[in-house]
DNA sequence: AGCTGCGGGGAAA
DNA sequence: TTTCCCCGCAGCT
C-alpha cells in the first residue's frame, strides 16, 4: 500500500472538498502543516495555534503559541525527562513510564496504582524503594517502550511566535498521575499537615472549616481523616476549559463523594498516625464515581503482556519486604476499568469515556492525508509492553497463564475483524470505511484511512496473536504510526471553539481491548472494539537533528 | 527536595 | 555518523 503523504511544506494539506470540513475539525493545526522538528526552517508565523495537549500520544505534532504557558514550560502529563540530543535549539524529552505496584494489586474498586515517576533520577530511585500503599509490595517502574523499543520522545522547539511540539512514539503504558495532580496533591498534603497540627483550633470550628472548591462545586471538611488524602477539594482550579469539560461529564455528581475516604483501613491507620506524616506519607485516593474528576488519565489496558523491548525486564527484582510501611505520598487511586482508552489533553481526559462512548458515531473517513514522509511497507504491530515471564498474570486478573492461548484466539479473531471491516470496503468508498471506524494518522486529529492492502491482515493478526510473536517488535526508527481511532465530531468537546480536537479513542492493542471487554463483561462486538493498529512506516531519510 | 535544562560522554547500530 | 542513554551540574521553585 502506499500512503502517499507528500505535501507542500508549510501549506495545509489539500483535502477533498467533501471532507475538508471534517478534517478541519479533526486535525490539529500542527498536523495540517508538514514539518518536522528537525527541519532547518519551520513554518513561519503559523496562522493558528493548537490548544495545549497535556497527554500527547502517538506521532503527533502541535504548534502552540509562544504565549502558551504550559508550552513554555514544556509540560506534559506524561512523566518526561530531559534527554540530551546535543541540540540547543530542540529540547528533547523522553518518557519515564509509570510506577505501578509490582503485584498489580487491585485497589478497592479494582483499579490499580499508577504513580508518576519522579523526574529526578535520585528521587526516582528513592521512589522505587517505597512500597505499595495498598499491599505493601514493591513499587516498580514500568518503562516506556513506545518508540521502537525506546521511550516515547517529545521535542520542543521555539521558533518565532510559535512553539513546535512533536511527539514520536505511542505510550505503551498507563498514564501516570499528571504533574499538576502530583503538585496539587503534595501541596494539599502540606496544607493538611499544617491543619493537623492545629487540631484544637480547628476542632472547635470544624463544621465551618470547609475547603470549598467552588470551581468544582466540591467541599469537604478539613481535618476529617478522610480528607487527609487531599485531592478533590485541594485540586488547583481548573482552567476554564477544564471546568467546562467537567461539567460536561454527565456522570459527574457534584454532591456525592465529595469526601474521599481511604479504601484501606490499614492505610488509614497509617496515615492517621500523625508521626508518620512527618515524612512521605501515603495518601490514598478514593476514586470518585467519576474518577476523571481528579484522575484525569485513562490508563492503558494492562491485560496483554508483551515484550519490554531491548532492555531487561524491570519487574523481576522489585519485590521487597511487604511489611514495610507505606511511606509514599505519591500514589493515586485509579480506575483502570473505565479508562482503557486514551483521550488527549487534560480536558479531553476529564470526560468519562464510558458515558460518552455509547453516544458516539463513527466519524467520516478521510482520504489519505499527506505527510512528508516516504512510505513503504506498513506493518501492524501490537503494543504489548508489560509482559513479564515471572509475573504472567500480573495484569491479567482473570485469565490465568493457561488462558493465554484462548485470549490469543480471541484476539486474533477480533483483531482481524476489526481490521477487516475497513479493508473490505476501503477501495472505493471512504464513507463505508469510516462507518466502521476511521483510522487516524498519528492518533490525533489527522484522520487517514489505512489502505488495507498494506496491512497484510494475516501478518498483522499473527503478530497480534501469536505468543511466539511476543518478542519485541523492533520497528524502524522513527516509524510512523497509524492508529485506528474512533472520532466523533458530534461528541467533540463542545466547548472547544476551533473544533480542532477530535475525540480519539486509541487502545493499546487489540489484546488490550479484549482484556478490557473481558473484564468488564462486555461482548466482543465491533462497537465495543476500537482498534488501535500501529502501522509502522519507514523513516524519512532527512529526519536528522540539527546540530 | 525535586524539577528543569544544559552539556559531556559512552554505547550501540 | 547517528542516535540512544546516563550522568553531573546549575538554576529555580
């Protein structure tokens, strides 16, 4: 197949008339232009800027205004650390992954621990020495291998009045706690600690001392042990857009569960032991009925264990003394069941996907957009980064190791069906293709059909299904990725004025889908499966860093 | 203490 | 040569 993506540099890609409008509503501005972060000359004076994306994923490009504060700070929801690329003009960051419980213990609501790895090496080592606040087993760092076995990389480049952002790779791990959440929680913790040391002053007035977050319509009494976790009522005021998005979440109750509680009485006992507050203290979060309120990440599915790339598995050496007292402030209660999809941006992710999804309709397919990349063969790959031979079931709460084959079969079938639908109807009718699911390039905003002939279904299926194919799928450097996504303009953020951002739903692989559906008891039908096909494409030869 | 950016330098392909 | 990563340092919060 030939995904010919040759566009005139710095010019918006030409779209067929009947799809231009849709494309405009789905493309980020950065993706409409053809540029690479390493280009000697960047698009000059972009006409538009993209909204800041907190959770960029996939091979995406955005152009932010140089006035965008978050872009200025090179922020990301992902835990990105600076990586030296020996290029002073381009800031490169690589993803650190996510810190999880080594035993993948299920919290009270079935969710899993997903911490934000400390950026600082020393701090991260210190962090990993701590134990899971829920089961007291070790914490482990799940490295990101989403870019050809290497961590996903983000590039930032300031050029004129624009900040160019380019991401390479697809995160193959759940989202960690976002930086803002971490900071908010830590600051909240400090405030809570301060209040704890003034118990008498507060106790007499406790009914009056309500930390009210009017922006979220939440309040809870300070000093209540349940409040120690300090999350909801101490979260920073969201940006207007985020606030709007929260109110758009139909599952969000403004009244109930405003007071988080500790899911684990053991933990509660620990955290209520004031002396232990002096140091790092576990601050378990209780998931809100809508966890997106303060857990705005839809963790990737864990089910399909997979290779860890070139490096050794980090999981085998992480068990520690389970009797250790949790001493980490950095843990958050997540619901991985509802959020096995990846949405983009803090505002996108604040919405309850499960509530939205059923109202979605497939977007219109788009004829191949052009990218200044030379395409050749495409290869469907799975994203299975968590396989650990020693812990074969760690992310498979239900299927035992022996069920692998069964899951493989199911995965095969569904994967092929998911693939085949667009394939069978692709050639002449984009609308028919898109009636099933649109395949978007680079996961965000750029819908582009996948030519089925290049996907080579058997190969793709085999790779996704065969246990023997669990070996790391080495991809060409800087390969491009096509990700089938379901994007619904109708469901796009209604508060977004430019309509540039689409709701992309990307799963980390068919196995993830199956596992998710399996866990949630949903049937294997196409509507329940949002394909996430990674199509690798050869690297552009001129993709070099400017030195 | 931790985050961030810069830069030196080694390893691997 | 290119592209990784690790590491240390300094500035900042």
